[in-house]
């Protein structure tokens, strides 16, 4: 995978390609990369925290963003090619208080290097807190901890209006004395119109292999995903719209619904999922509203999250998200919240600063 990426970068750099030829090479490359790996959606998956958003901006727009028009290079965790937007170097810190005393933190640092392109590194850490252990008879034993982490190094290079990038990740999970590790890779492509606020993105995420399992019986899938996105800001409008599609390598990603049994007739009925329902389950919609050059409001809708977490007899905000971004020359602050459960949703707080 890495050698293929390096070869593609060198090829684009050496040749003065026509616009049409660039598009053809870019399309062919991203079309065939999914066949280098396999994966599936549904059920249990190792390192499932990698499926979630790692910052407030992404959370506020529905949880996935592979084509954003942004000067935030830390979004390379969504799409490695977004690393190309580094101006000099930057630092970003994100914190999310989760449920029952758990928390998620991410710190990212990136630097622009003229000789080899842009490099970034980040550490994601999920703290699940402390647990009281017991033996088979219920007697108290030791107190143990559980956590997940991902150490990511990303590289990107821009050639005219096309950027490509690669992330390499060492991920791990620990529970008491048990641990599991894997090495994963993300590949991404990004195209931005030279004059208009229009962009396209594609990311193939979490390809790789396990280094160590919790046990010999541990056979859970890796959280592989293929995502595409489109972002546009119509001229003279204070709004930017985005649509992102995820799990493109698998058509039906909906959880099967339980059969309903009529107690009087004893007949069993199963609600069939329509074509439109299966298609919509892949889509995430986002809107950015620019109230001021230094302030914006974001809203998003994640159809799959809505479908899986909604209540039949109670309206909830599951699947809906919102947030604000405050931008200055020296500091950007973002808050994003996503509906999960009536009791509480997911809130992320991000601080981004360019460094001199």
C-alpha cells in the first residue's frame, strides 16, 4: 500500500498532466483501491472508536466529513489528503466527555515541509475508567482499567488541484492484563475547484492487519470503510452544503428488524427495507451557516444513526447534530453535539491554533 502511494505521488509530480488525464488517473486509482482490502458493517468490530468523529466540526456536521472546505489540516483524520492545507504548522486539542465517567481526547500536530510535503501526527485516547473485578464466586479481586488508543502519522501532497494522502495508524485496546494491537492505513483523495467553493473527497479507511488479539478466539472484523463526499457553497449565499456517503463497499448496512407476531392470528410479519431506505442509510447531510466571518453555525443529519437509535413512540434528536465555530487569526474554538439518546448526546470541544 505505501509503495503504491509513493509511486502515485511521484508520477503526478514528474508529469505535466492535462486536466482530463488527471481526472482519469485519479478516478481509476480510487476505484480499484477498495479491492485491496475487505470488511463489513454490522455486529461487533474491533477498534470501533475509529468510526466516530474526532473533533467538534465533524461531529456538528453528522459525524463524517471527507470533502470539507476548511483551513483545518487536522481533519486529515477524516481524509488523509486534507493534510495538504497546512500553512506552516499547527496544534489542535479535542476533548469529549462521554458517558459514565468515560472520556475521549485527541491531540494533533502538523508541519509543512517543503522537501517531502505535509506531515501530521495525532494521538487519540479513549478512557473507559476503572472497574472492580470479581472471581467466578463473586468475590472482589483487583481494580482494573480499560482504554483504546490510535497513534496516527499522515502525509499529503498537492499537485495542482488534486491532493492525495496516506495515514498509517498503530491502534490498540487494553482491558486489565489483556491487550490487542493492529496496524492500519487510510488512503484519501481530494479535489477542490480552483475558483469556486466546490470540492470532492474520497477516503478508504482502516485497511490493515492485526498484530495481536485478545485471545485465539478473537475474530472480529476491522472497522474498514469507504467514504465519498461532495461540498459546495453556491455563489452569493451564506451557506455551504455537504453530502457524505459511508460504507460504500457494502450495500445493505441496516440492522435486521425483529419479526412482529400477531397474537390473535399468530402470523409473523417482517418489515422489508426498501431500496430508498438502504440508499439513505449511507448518507450524511451537513449545512454550514456563516453568520459572520469569524462565526458559523453547523447542523447535520446522519440517517443511519437516526434509524438505529430512534424510539418508535418518542421523538428524540438521535441522528441530528449541531455546533458552532468561532474563528480568529490565532485561535479557533469549536463545539459540536450529536443526538444519541434522550438522556444525553455526544459533545466535542475543539481548540485549534496555527503556530509560528
